[in-house]
């Protein structure tokens, strides 16, 4: 515990230096500017220091607390039907959790839908445990004093895929259709700023504040949209899932927020996830 506190204190001290690093002048590059910009694998000083900061905190990632809670919720008999989720089929058979996260979104014949993992767990809570969908979607995202059960459940299921390759299936016609629709959503420009997902994530070398933005049109970066989620958000001390991340991206584009567990979000996650196929999943992660 003392070591963890010491590491955390060091991380906070490092965080205080990041704004200075962002403003620091870097020495002239020996290569022409155009060539340097074309090498996205190169990191500036601020990015390198922030990644050190993240690595320190990941040694004691608070996401582990939500993993433990999620495992307990998965095994508990709950809801009006007083049953556990151990009969829930996440695509690999009833109760099989290992490897399920990295193989969703996928088509589920019993629902005749493509579902991401959060949508599927909610479906099981409704169909198996008897929870009402209206109650599940009422307060879907974490706040200062509330973490939805679904967030903890998703974090647990995701942790059971750590170290496994992403393998989002594209065999069923509805999986292929979801990918194509997700690609259209990613490129769709609208709203008061005429933004799309690709506005921020469709080119190399873009940045928001301290963070370099991944170019999600490139396979080398696509994993960054998938790998660290669910993620523990350091700035708010909250656990979030990809459903939240997509919702917040729409908000930042000044779009109307999508419906929680909607087709649109699942389609977008299908596109982003399938683009990351073959990469090793290392989440749940930690975010700034």
C-alpha cells in the first residue's frame, strides 16, 4: 500500500509538469518537417511523459475494484426472477466469459441483432433476471456518487479477455451491414460545427489539448479506440465503458446524444472494433 501511495504521489507530481512540457520548445528536427509529420509513431515530449504517468497508475489501476464488483454481480442471483447471469450467452456459450469481450459486437440469433457487450449484458438482465429495460437505461453512465451495475459487469467481462486478440466477427450479413453503417456514421458530417468522427480521428498528427489523437482509419491506431475501454478516468475518478465514450463523442460534436444501447452505437463499435482485429486487448485501461 505504501508503494502504491508513493507511486500515486509521483504520478501527481508528474502530472503537474505536463503543461510545462507541452509548452517547452523542442530542438530543431534533423529531418524535414514534412517527413517528421508523416511518422505518427514518433512521440513528442509531452506525449512521452504522459504515457509514463499512465504507466505508473496502471500498476494499481482502480479498474480492478470494478472488475471485482462486476464478477460478484455476474454470479449473484438478482432481479425479479432471482437468477444469476451465469446462464447468459455472450456469444461463446451460456456462462462463458473468457474471450467474449474481444469477440463483440457480434450477431446473436436469439435476439436477431448485432449487439455490443454492454447491450448484450443488458439484454440478459432483462430476459433472464427480469429487470425492466426502462430502469436499465434511466441512469446509464457513472457519476460522482453512482456507478451503474452494467458498468461493473462490462468491466469484469472485459477483464476476462485481457491478453487475447481482438476478433470481431464479420460472417453474418447483419454483422457486415453493421460495419458498413458504422463506417458511414464515422464519416457523417453534421451539426453546428460540421463535424464527424473523422474530423478528429481521420488524419495523422491531430491533437486535442495534451493528447495526440489516433487516426482510426489506420489499423495501427484503430486499437486505441478499443484497447483501453472500459477505462478508469483519472480526472473524474469514474469508470466508463465504450457506450459512454461514443455518447461523449457525439456530445462534443454537438450532435444529439444517441440512445443508450442503440443500433447506431453498436454499428459504430462494430466498425471501430473490426478495424482493430488481430491486435491484443490489454484493458480495462486508465484514462487521463
